[in-house]
């Protein structure tokens, strides 16, 4: 039984929020939204539970979410535990045959299944796959000096569409199949962008541990164009780890994604704020 005499401002605010969300719920019905999950949202059980609840809600109101995840810290921990040493070229890890076996074990196993389980815990249905399944992501070597580090060369997203039709949320580990049967490790942002482009997704959400793209004064720029990104990169405002994220965004847009949002995955309900409210979250990039 509901407590009908305990209505307070919180419940009224909740009802108002749901009512105001209606145009956005209608707008995103059947829309494909690819979410790159990484950083803080993967490190905390509470954050993972919150993220999974948001994803299940998104699907419940008609969105077709795809989760693409990283797992760098977990890979490093396992490499250290197994005593697998790595060489670095230009600051990037060389992924040899021994390393890529560990990468696949961690990403397709521990990390992927944790996300699948979190979604199931919130009443959703998810299936964990990698870019190798169904030749979803066929890769060439990104740089021969780096070994089994791949760059997506051919995308076959039919397996994802099959899961959509079955009402299942795909959770994708960023591994690709080589043309000669190799396994390639793919940067998580790069994989998410390639998958979003192959699906002509309505949105690509890149969850990070920062508020978004910032200008020279340190303020978040809420809306950006490709030209603005080029200018901010040229003058050094966009630097470091934000460069590959904005490059991924621009490539995804050129492949047919409607818009890309770089947002703070640490913020509670970040994905819901972006999709279903006037407020939005982070920096949205459009052509």
C-alpha cells in the first residue's frame, strides 16, 4: 500500500521530472545509444549498480543501449600478478602474444561478466561478447611496433542488431579479430566509436573522469563543433587524454553518428541527465 498522506516536495519533484521527461522519452524511442564505460563507474560497486540501473531504465523506455567497456587497471593488476613484463614504445605498451592472452582473459572474462551481472541485478537482460564474436570488429595492426594492438578496419554489427531484436543489451569487450585469426587489443574509446559508427547510432556517450571538454579558462564547453575542436587542439587547450577522445568523436560523426557527448561518469545518473533532461551533461559535439 502507498502512503497517501506522506506526499512531500521530493515526491512532487519526482513526478514533475517524469512529466517533463516525456518529450525526451518519445525522442529516444528505438534510438541506438552506444556508451563507453570506463574510469570511476567501473571501480566502485555502488557506481556500477547505479550505472546498470540507468541502462536498464533506458532500455525499458525504448532506447537500444550498447555498452563498450575498458579495463586497463584490471589488466595491469593481472599482468603484475602473473609476472608478465611489458615493453613500451613511445609510452605505449607493446602487446605481445603473452600479454594479449591476459588482456582477453580479463576483458572478456572478469570485466565483461561483472557488467553483465550488474545489469541482471537490476532486472535487465544482457549478453557479454567481444569484437571477435560474429566478426563484429575486424582489425589490422595499428602499429607493427606495438604488436597485437588493433585498429578497426571492417565492422559487421549484425550480431548487435540480433541482440536488440531479442530485447538483450550487448556488453562488448574491446577485442578485435585479425584477418589471419589473431586477437587484437583495441582502445576502448576507439572501439566504441567504431561500433557507434557502424550502427549509425543516435548518440555516443564517452564516460570519463572529467566534466567534459574545457576551454582555456577551465570552464566546460557544453556544445562544440569540429571546427572548435580543431582550434582548441591547435592552441593546446585540448591536450593529453582528451585528444584521443575528441578524435574518436570526430571520426564517429564522420561515420554517421548523430552526436557524441563527453561526460563525467562519476556524476550520478549522468546518462539519464544527458538523454532525458534539459540540463544535459558534459560536452556535446555535432557536425
